[in-house]
């Protein structure tokens, strides 16, 4: 019979099921009670919900906009009616999302001449995908293979320098719409029109115009002033009912209003007859009779007597 080796290590005892300890919970902080979603949910990246520079309102609006279906209105007026924050705070939060790439807003002109804002929500800034327009996605387009280039042998005598990225060329700026032309150009009316356009920024700071834009719009304002409108009436027509969002190009909006809202010419008015001139009452130098004349002198009878006598 073999003897037991007292120096052999003992076999580790298996854990008793009844004595299993639960997972230790954190002493502080949030504890998640998660349930798996199977319907009505939206996948949102932590780069948005934990963004270090966005405000809480901007993060909330970004998550809300990403959860909306395609075609849902996301303008400032609709969001202000949905949330308790005012239009000013919501507009500032939308600008934050646009600055960090979560929104792309462009202004387009509809066939009826109105200017609307198109909003594109990006769930991952920097990665342009296919905009969700509600239509079924088509097959992905094949990209042509890039042409092969022969790499020049490295110059071992010089240190290799990093290539600088070539800046992308900006597309040419679209020309402003045409404005009405005055019938009779007048330097005084043109000066009044330029002063009127330069003062629009006092009514709304977004209507700050450059000298080139004011020079382009001034003939259209003169055409309005020729139609018996006061500068105050023209200013009211150009600044009333402005959209609440930012004006990316105010000169284009003003050019459209000058053309689309041009009033008709005033009705024809016949020239008034010249006023009747009434001379003051005087005494005739010959017979002292009262007469009306522009200057002192003789009456008609006294002027005719010497002629008859001759």
C-alpha cells in the first residue's frame, strides 16, 4: 500500500452554488436597468449623446431630430411648439448642431418663388451617406478603379516632406436675381434708395448688406419710389414677415421681394389748371377809380382817351 504524499498541493474546492456572490455594484453613479428594444427605437452614437462641446439642449434636439421620420418638419417654429424652450434657444442649439456637422441646412427657391430651408440630419458627421427621402434605396454605384501611378524613387539625399492637401475650389457664387429698372433714373432718388438699404440693418441685424449688394438693389428701390411710395412704405414691405431662421443671403431675398411685390403704377391724374391770379386793388392815376392791376397806372378808359384824342 502506497503512502500519502503530504507535500502534494490540495485540490481547489469548487464553489458551492448557494454561496455564489452577486456582481458587485458600484458604490456611486448611475445603475442601468436595460431592456432590449424590438420596435420604435433609434440607434444614436455616443459621439452625439456624450459630445464634449455641445450643450444639453443641442444634444437633445439632435437625438430628437434623428428619431423623426423623413419629411417631418424641423423648423424653429415647429420645435418651439414641441419643447418648452423658446425660439431663440432652439435656434442657437440648431446652430451648434450645424457647426459640429450634425445638421446641413441649405436654402432653395421653390417654383412659385418662395425660399425654403432644406435640413439634412447626419447621424455621423464626416461620413456622407445617402439622404433618407423615404424612397427605397437602389443598388450601390460602382466606383471606377483609380488610375495607377508610378511612384518616383525617393530622394535619399533629402528628407521626405509631407504633402500638403490641396484646398478644394469653392464653386462660383450665384448671381443675385434681377431687380426692376426705374423709368427715369434720378440721382436724388438713387441716393435715397442707397440710404434706405443701408438702414435696413437697424430694423433687423440680419439685413446687413455689402456695398455691392446695395448698388445692385438700389435701382429696384427707385422703381418703387417712382410709384408714389414713401421710403417708410418701401422699408415696411422689405422687412415684414421675415423667416425666423438665419438669412444666409439677405440680398437675394430682398431682390426677390422687390421684383415679386412691385406695386402697380399710380392712376393717371390730369394736371391741375393754373391758379387764377388776382391782382391787388389800386386807384387809377388818372381818374382815381378803383382797379385791379399788378402795378400802379391808368385804368382802361384813361389809357384809351389819349388815343381817341389823337
